[in-house]
């Protein structure tokens, strides 16, 4: 019987990392309590420590929102271009059929 991987949401990961950072429980105890591997807690803690400063960076959220808007605009442009090319391709494919139909007496 196949074993399915358990998906752990970000909220629970943050809770585990904060408990690990407090040092009240060992990593082994937390791993057993939350049924995750110790290495996973170490990885989450390392990521948390590396990226914690980003929370306080000025303009990060605004920059991200600006990038999202730019990407949405680009997606819109590409969608219009794709639709235009698809229409042109359909017209080109049907053009020889129309020529054959028009050439018959």
C-alpha cells in the first residue's frame, strides 16, 4: 500500500520553528511531538533564520506587488498575441479550401 506524504502548512512550520528557537524543547522532542523528521525542523529553522530579515526590509511588499502587476500585464499581452496568431493560423489553413471552392465553375 503506497504511503502518502503528509503536507504541512506554513502556519504549523512557523509554530514548530518558533518552538525550536525558544529552546524549551529539544529538536528530537519537537520531531516526535509533531511527527516530522528532525532534519526537517533543522531545515525549516535555517530557512527562517536566513529569511527573517526580509520581513523588515523597506519596500519589499511594494516591489513584489509592482512585479506581480507587471507580470499580469505581460500575461495579458502574450494572451492577446497568442489569440491573434491562432486566428491567423486558422484563417491561413482555411484559405486554400476557399480558393478551391471559388475556382470551381
